[in-house]
């Protein structure tokens, strides 16, 4: 038992002498962990093109939020201004083209979407990326509640 106590005392003495190196090591590990977390979660990213969305978001079916700015009548695309988890004013705004998964929209449907959905907050789950748009499951919260 005395040998274990002596080893701890020696270890403590070394740590006291090398406090700057210990602090530097702890801060380095914390910075590496924070960097890895930010790269995985991407809390500041504002998606403007289908290629901006990481493949991992599609696989994990991660929910994203945004505001529908307009409806593009060619293909009935929702032009969504994506809202990141943490919004920074220096990141430029843009519109992500979103197609509702499994729904073919005709002329009257586009008119209905323009009346109901424009300027509304939506939640969307990206399912598949195409070159010009992202196919998503779209959820529109009920405004009457």
C-alpha cells in the first residue's frame, strides 16, 4: 500500500512541476473534441444547394428547419431558407430547393401551396439528393393551435 501511495505522490509532484504542460494537454484535447463535434453537427451551416447537405444527414434522417420563401412553379419546388442551429449574421442567406417526396403537384396544387405554405416555418427531413433539388419529407405545423 505504501508503494502505491509513493507512486501517487511522485506523480502529483511531477504534475505540480509541469502544470503548464498539463494545462496545454487538457486544452488541446478539449479543442480537438470540440472541433470534431462541430464538424459532425454543423450548427452554423446554412444549406443553399443540395450538395451542401452531408450524406450523413440523409442516412441519419436528421430534421432540418426553414422558412418557405416562394414556390418555384417549374417542378413545384419549395424554395426554403434553411435555418441552422446557431445563426450567424455573417453567413449569407440562400434558398434550398426542396421537392416534397412522393407528391406530383399540378397547376392548382402550386396555387394552393403558394397560398398556404409561403412564409411558413417548416420542418423537413432530407431523403434523397438530386442535382437540382432535395427530396424531403415536409412537415408544416398547424397554425391554428
